[in-house]
C-alpha cells in the first residue's frame, strides 16, 4: 500500500514538473505576441484581436491558416511560419486558459 502511494505521488510530481516546464515555454512564446496583442493577450486596440480567452481550437486553426497562407495578413503569415505545430498548440492552450 505504501509503495502504491509513493508511486502515485512520484507520478503526480513528475507531471506537475512537466506542466510547469510546458507553461514556462508557452509563456516565453506568448511574450513575443505582446507587442501587438497586449500583455497576456489582452489587446488595447480594436484593430488587434485579444487572444486571452479565445478557444484553443480557433487559435490553432487561425495560426495554421496564417502559416499556410490561406488567411491574409500583414505580418502574421510571416510570424506563424516561425512556429512548429507543437508551439502553436502550446500558444493556443496558453491564451485559451487566460481570462
């Protein structure tokens, strides 16, 4: 019984460390968005979308559309090309979790 509890606690700590690392990576990626989309994804202008609180799936689909050129943009199509699909997923999850 003690071994099971110890094993479960070890797994919980390992996944917490992994989540913290992923969140740190996502926060670093998201910092590059602040120039246009505001701190933590809260835009201060109507011309630029607020990313905080958007659905993850929507952010992913729009970033991929920018990346493949199917959604016109001024600079986003160039910026999106610099992200891997995994980074897009991380960014989307990060901003979706913001209120």
